[in-house]
């Protein structure tokens, strides 16, 4: 009976979405407070109904209700409880329901925030914003009803009262702790982008095109950026551990689908500063947040349409056409509102100089948008090539690695130059005071990198030296900003430098949180440069007793193991590890064969050992049954320098984001 209640809740949520759209629109049009309140209540009702449906599906997983089609598809009796719950987003139907539920949570939070705000002042901007939120909710609700071709209701039962003996189990690649966290984190980051987009649409609909909608949605945007950063990194870490190829980013279509909204969101966070400070780029900011939102839908289309192959993607279905139609329809709606409000979108000021903070932020925007378009082109190239010559041809990883180098280094340089250059126009005094020291330190850093790489015998591309110059320049510029500000604050308050630094950050969390993010980006760049550019790889076919060398490390295959777990069989080998002739321990790469998926290839379970900032990494090929009697197994050994620096850089970025999001807005700016 639980599944039937859940299905009924989904059907009723279609009505509650329509009710919210209708009564909010009507109430705002005639300025009727009771109608507006009724629309708000309908948004809350949608959350309650979808929560009931989601809870019913989770109950089906926990109780092993194999009369439900979706439960059979992605779960099994032996599947651990964590992965039974994670199965909610393990395939198409459930992931869409989960997406919808998160979207309804966002809608309820907007209603609650509006209620708190309206205790002090009457403000209808959030009510206008609830309309596009309800429209997006309606789209996803219709999808999960199962009434359209290409997707079935996740709470549907098998016809005729059939009950399967057991389920098929979730995709083995998803049965890892990281994949129990990565998809929902990414979904939250994507879905929360709906809220700033909705505020932009609400601003257009209400005619309040000033900075008010930006201030109301800023923390949502920062939240989305932080969560997307975490989600993308968790995905990279999962790929590093589970796919056995020694890397963490391969420009896979689904990786790109998560990265493109992040790039556009980053551009938006920089661009809105110009609107707040100089009352410029109103139209550009609305276009940026619209693009960021639409790219979340595009990413969903890529992962669920089956048009592009990916280890991360869901199977093919006819659902892609509905997503494309919604993307076009919602974009057309925004364009219509822009045309309607065209006169109010004109900037009050103009750029006064190419050497100004406005210009630096604009260049930052163009680079980020340009990178997004390049990545989109490469991601969609299989579709484009098929349309041109009838054959799909994927773009190699090397293409992306080459085309992002120059824009990437320019962006890195701008993370230091943008915040320290003056508004309107740079002066000679500003240049000497803010730029001279970082430039000199940066040049020294680039020269030292060139000398160090030459000394240790690496062939070093020019971009390594340029990246080092830009990284040191940014660090010098930012630390100089912290030093000057903290010293001045300490002098004014007659306190210590450390207390002055703390007061400095507390007084402007957004600004200095941004600086901390930039420091994290520098650390990330250094990690990527090392881990991507100077990795050592060795591949050999080995038998028991044989050894291979990876850099300074000697790996000797000394034993095998084969154990039975609750829902899989774990098979692997034991390597004795020595460095420069001194034994330092063992490593145990393995393969997991899942009982519920006997026809699928065993998953990779790489062995990774950390040595300071570097990793020693071992991956296995297929393990032959006769391995103990001379069977051969393919072994890949990697020495990944500075790989830990990548994860440290992301952690610093997230810390900076948390500092920035802690700042409360005090201005309304709704003009």
C-alpha cells in the first residue's frame, strides 16, 4: 500500500504545482495577498507530497519490496543498507524523483526566507521567484508520473501482482562510499542554481532589475558554487580510486556536464560585483545565471538521453527530447522578459579604461564563458560528427588538455590581478604599489621552476614555467593584501597583527573569503601541473615472485587473496613495496565481482599509498584462475607527484567559500 500512496502523492503534486503557478501569478497581478499566500502554501504542499513519495520509495528499498520495478532494477536483498538508500539515485526514475525532492526543498526554503523577511517589510520579489521554481517543479513532476514515453514511475509495481525473487542490484561502480555522497552532492549543487535563476526571472517579471535580486540570491549562488566544487572533486576522487587508470579527470562527457555550470557560476559571482559597484552589466548577469541554470538541464540531458557514451551516464531513453524542449521553452521565456524590460536593463555607466578592475572581471568572464563553449563543443562533438559524416568520433582527452592551457593560465593570473587593480582606471601609483612586488616575486618563481626542472632532468613545457609565474604572482598579491589590511587594522585597533588579521576578515568576509578561494585555486593549479604533467607510469605482465620498478619504488608480487564478502567476491594480489632498497610495507590491489551482476566485469579496486604530497598507485587487469601456478596478470603502477596538493587546493577553496557565504547582506538595492 505504501507504493500506491507514493504514486498518489506524485499525481497530487501535479495539481499543487499548477495551483502554485496559477494563484501566485493571479495574486501578484491583482495584488491579492490571500491568493499569493495560497500559492505559497501550494509550494509547501508540493514539498510534503514529494517527500511522501520519496519516503515510500526508500521504504521499498529498505524492506526489499521486489514487487516494485525500480527496487528490482537497482537493489538486492544482499545489498548493504547504505547502498539500498543510495539506490534512490542509482538509475533514471529514482534519480529524477530525488532531483524533484531536492527542488521542492529549495522552494520551501525560499517560502520560509520570504516569511521571515516579510515580518519586517512587505516584499514580493520572492513571490515572483516562486513562479519559475514551481514551473521547474511541474516539469520534473510530470516526468516522474510515468505518463510520458521513455521513463516509468519509480513507485510502479510489476503488472499482475508479480514479485521477483531478488533484485538485480545497483551498478557495482556505484557501490562505494564516495558514490553514496558524490551524486547527491552534485545534485544539490545543480538544483540550488535554480534559485538564483528564479530570482533573476522574478526580477524581470516584477521590473525590479537593480541589485536587489542579486543580494537576495547571492548566498544561494555561493552555496551552489561550494557544493558543486565539493561534488566535482568527490567525483574525481571516485574515478581516481575506482576506475583503475591512475587519473582523476579525463574530460568525460558527464564530468564536463558538471564542470560547465561551475564555470558559468564562477563567472557570475565575479560579474555581479560590477553591477553592485558600478551599476553595470545588468543584462549580462541575467544571461549568465540563465546559462548556468540551463547548463544543469543540459547536463541532465547528456546523462539521461543516451546520446553520448560515458561510464557515469544512465542508459539511453527517449527522455532527452523533453529536456531539450524545456530548455528551449524556458530560454524563450527569459528572452521574452528581457525584450519586455529592455529599457530598464541598460547600464548606467560605461567602462572608462581597459586597465581597470571592471575590465579584468570582464576578461575573466569572457575566458570562463569561452572555456565553457570549448568544452561544450568537445563534449557534443560525437553528435556533431555523426550528423556530418554518419559516424560518432569522440574528442580525445589531449584536445581538452591543450586548448584549456592558455585560457587557464590567463585565468590564474587574473585571480591575482583582478582584485588588486583599481576600479575605473589604474594609476601609476596604484601600479607601483599593488603590482610591482607581486610581478617581481612571480618572475623569480618562474625562473626557479625552470631551474629546478632542468636540474632534476625533466623536460618542461613552457606552460609549467608560466603557471609557476602566475601562481607565485597571485600568492604574492593576495598575501600583500592580507598583510597591508591586517597591519592597518591592528594599528587602528591598537592590537596584535593576528588580531588585526582576524578583524580584517570578519569585517569583509566576502572579499577575504574570495581571496582564500583564490589561494586554493593557486594550490589546485600547482597540484594539477604536477599530477598531470610529471606522472610516472609503468605497465607490465607479471607472475608471482616477479618485480617491477616505478621510479624509486620496487613492487614485488608475493601473494594472492580471494575472499567472500556479503554481496561480492574480492580477488587480488599482495605487493611487497620497497623504496631505494628499503622495505616500507605492502599494497593490495583487487577486483570485486558482484553476485547480483555475474555477467559484468569485476570492478577495479586500486591500491593507493600516500607518501607526503605524492601517491604510489597500483591497478590490476583481469586476474586469471591459475595465477598461483604461473598465471599472468597485467599490472599498472603509477607514481603521481603532488596529487595530494589537488585535494588540499579544493579544501582551501571550500574554506574560502564558507568564509564568504557567512557575510550577511545589509542593503536591499531593489531599484
